[in-house]
C-alpha cells in the first residue's frame, strides 16, 4: 500500500492521509473494520492522590469521583467562557489519562503544571500512541483476540490491555458503528497494527476518520472552533458521551458564561453540516460563509465523504433558516447548503428566563 501523508499545513501533519483509496477506506469503515494511526495526538498522565479533585476544580466536567475505567470529554475555558482546551479523559489504575490535539499537548501540559500549586498531583507527557478503530465488525472474535479482549468495553469505558495500555470505546455516532480508541506504547504500535491487519482490519488514513467525524457533527478543537467559541455553540453541552460540560458542578474558570447562556440566553452561533458544490475549487478551514454577501459564519473541517460528497462543518449565526442560500471560499464562489437535519433544536427560553418572566406575570 502506498501511504499518502496528510497535508503539512493541516492539523494532522505527520499522519497518514490515506493509502491510495480514501473513499474505499471510508466504505470499509461503514461495512467492516479499519484502523487509523492517530499517534500524532498528545497524551498526558496525572498521578497523585489529589489528581481527580484538583482537575475537577479547574475544568468543566465532573471528574472528582470518576470511576475506574470511566471516560469522558473535558474542557478548559478562559475567564469569558471561551474554549481553550478540549481533551478525552480516562481514569484507569490510579492514573488519569488525557489525550488531546497534537498542537495543544505542550500548552496544556504547561498550563496544568502551573495550576498544581500545593496539590498532590504530578502532570507528565506519556509515551503512548492513539490508534482508532472504526466499523461494525470490531466485535468479531478475530479482532478481539488480536486486541487481547474477551469482549468490547461499554461505551465511554476503558479496559486495560495485557501488554500495557488500554482500549476505550467511544459513543457510537450511528448504532452498530463501533468506535474504539486503543492507547499503547509508541514502540508497540507496529505490532498492534500487524495483529489487527492479520485479523482482517484494514489500514486507513485520517481522511476516513475525519469524514466519519464530520458526518457525525463532532467538532474538533482549533478546526471547528475559533478564539470566540463557547461550549454551547458546538454541542459540548450534551448527552452522555457527548457533553464536556457538567452544569451542576462547582466553580471553575468561565462558569459564569456557561451558566448565563444556559439559563438566560442562546449561544450566538451553531455548529452545522454544509453540503458544498464540488464543481469548483474546494474551500478551506477558516473561509467565511456568506448569505446575501454578508458574513454569517466560518468554515471548519472540509472533507470529501464517500456518500455525502464534499461537506464541511461550519459555525453559523444562530437561527439561520435551513433553506438560506450560502456561499463560501476565498472568492465566495462555492455554493453551500445547510443540512437541515444538522440544525440544533431551537429550544424555548432558558430556565432562568422563564423564571424572570413568571415573576413579571408574562408567562403562566
């Protein structure tokens, strides 16, 4: 197989983009099983008796008593409630594992170390690599044997591997479409890939993973978010396995904004899926999205999907109707259409707003 490297200017520089058949790799992810080497992600470990309560106090998720094997998403916000860091967190064997975007690993490590003060916590980089498996056939006996597992873990749960590391099952975007992250020592990746390939799992590039993520409308830090993004805009306040913000936990930096938007208002923007005109040059991340010549948003991840064609995630002004004619690209020459099914539900007033209106006698 001929490995094609990911674009050097993109967030996956250094990874494999595809092996010569990107759309075929996507199809196998839907019908069989693929493995995607995402070892360019950064992994950190937290050890020490205070690690859970300490991280609970400075992040958005309720992790003070995270059970052994439990996994969740988590965020660090700035003082105005804007997202600075996003990571996946797993508690296992007395260690908290955080894996994040390649370009945020070093800044996150630096920030966490600065916040330790007198707590019994040690933060360190881990020599672990992330390999992601996708597909409905991951539960087959040959694949489980290659991983050394009797059965797949439950969603958002991790189980240790005999040779070190762990396997973490993510929330399914589509019922039956299993997603499993395997974290192993970097020196063990080649052997893991060999065993899985012999078990019938097809190697795929990060293109296949990104297409899967975009179709599921799952945002990526620094690509589908910008310096103004708050958690509500991109769905990081959601159901089990999807949410990264716990609305009933103690104080943390940026909590005031989170509470205010949840109780009294609506986020100014919303994450949506756009279908793009494929007959012209492809737009890129960061390009403005226009409606009637007026900017109404920005493009995030842009990818070619095996079934959907050219699609992108976009942060758009909240409340834009699904049938709005949009354009994007450097010269605004790429027609775009909102996928109506991707629009968030336009809820009624927040709980705090309803309470105020009831006091004023405007709501019964």
